[in-house]
C-alpha cells in the first residue's frame, strides 16, 4: 500500500486555517460540554482519565475532653475513571470540483464538517449524561411526579421546577453563577445565583407560556447582557436555561395523550423530553490534549499510487474525547411532556 503524505503535505498555516474553520463551526453546536469539569488527557500516557474527589467528613458534635486529643478522622476518596474514544468522518472531493467549482471547496467542506462534528459530539455527550439515575418524571400538569417514563403526563411547570431545585439543594449541589444584580435599568429583573439546565425549545415554550411565580425571565430582561451565555434563553427561580434542538426526546414514550394537549409523534402516547438540570462538578469532559478536534486535509495526489492521476482529495474531522457523570446527586434528568 502506498504511503499517504496527507496532513503534512499542507503548509502549517494552511492546516491551521482549516482547523480553525472547523472548530468555529463545531463549537456553537456543542452545548452539552459547556458546563462539565474539563480535564484533558495528556498524549502518550493512557486512554483512561481519572477524576478524584475527597468525601466530606462526618460532623463531630462531641465536646473535647480537656487534655485528651480526639480519635481523629480518615479522609476517603472517590475515583471516577473513564476511557476516551475516537470519533470522526470525512468527505472526498474530486479534482474536477477543485478545478471548475466557483466555491472555495475545502473551506466550505471544513465548515460543513465542523457542523457535523459539533452535532455528533453533542449527541455523544448528551447520551452519556441522560443515562444518569437521578430522575424526576412529570406525573401531571399540577406538578405531581410519576414513577416511570411511561407515567409522564405533564409539562414543565412551577411546582415541578421547585421540586428539582429542592432536590439539588438537599444534595448540597453548588450553584454555578453568582447573582446578577439589577442596576437601575427599567424593565430588568435581578437573576439569582443559579444551577444550569439544558432543555429543548419545546420545553422553553412551556416555560414562557405558563403562569409561573416567579415568572420566566427572558435574557432580554437580564440586568446585564454581558452575563448571558450563548444559547441561553432565560431563568426561572434558581435555574438558568440554555436550549438545544438536540436535547433528548423519547418519542411516544409517555402516558396516553388523551386530553393532555401534549405533543406526540404518533398521536397515541406523549413525547417525553429530557431536561438536564445540574450544579457544579456534576460531570466531566475529557478531550485528548492537542487532538480533541482536528480537521485533516489530504490534498490531490497525497495518496500516492492509490490516487495515480491526482483525482481525489479528502477533508475530514477526528475527535478523541468523552464525557462522564461525576456525581449523580448533582445532576437531575427532568422528564416532561411539552404542550402541542
């Protein structure tokens, strides 16, 4: 088999340009990795990365005896180990497209691949995170909770949201953001220190059209636009929401539609939406240092005798990364329906 020169055949600044184009298009689509604890894996080490936390010590409430030291405590640790995996794809471009096409083919190919890479990895991370065991099922529109996904019969509402917040607070999950104080701007609302949530736009529709107390605060009413994250849509109580069309949906997995007026793909059972609500250090993201995402371009003729007439070039992306839940207690999966 002929040697493949490929990546090295391009000048360094050209390859850097394609990498940058791909990354710019990939990053906006990556919502599920934004809130994870980032811990890159060094190259030439191992495929496994370990996250370690030291467990809280048991409170001691017994008074000390004069002149007598206490027994003392021992620190215990919890390790979470995860193995990175490789993902990628490529497209082939013919010499005729390169010679006669009016568009900058490789540049636009890098953009399209960037979108594919972002969508792909976002789904990979999402599916890992929605596999957590800390789940709340919306039993009805009054805020009751069900026992399983097949019992989901309600949309996101204030009572349900308060239950999510209470659960995270009882688990001592730390909030991400500080309070955004009002600055005397008319029509703005101070935003509390908050957890984050990743929700589908259909769920956001319910938040924005439900009588909540306090109400849903859209980002346009935040006191400071500098505090707004990309894809953030607003806040309710101590939860700030970002939306993504890639938030998990289980089609027709809930209770019978009946008179609920909730969305259903097959018109029989309710579509179930998984909204992730979490505090700090709930999950981690492990990219391989220097290779978390790259655009690999092989120009015409780089395949040697496998491309004897210099007819094919390829452009592809490769990522070596993974996600892992670090503490199930700090992450909730809220399963609800959405109003049709």
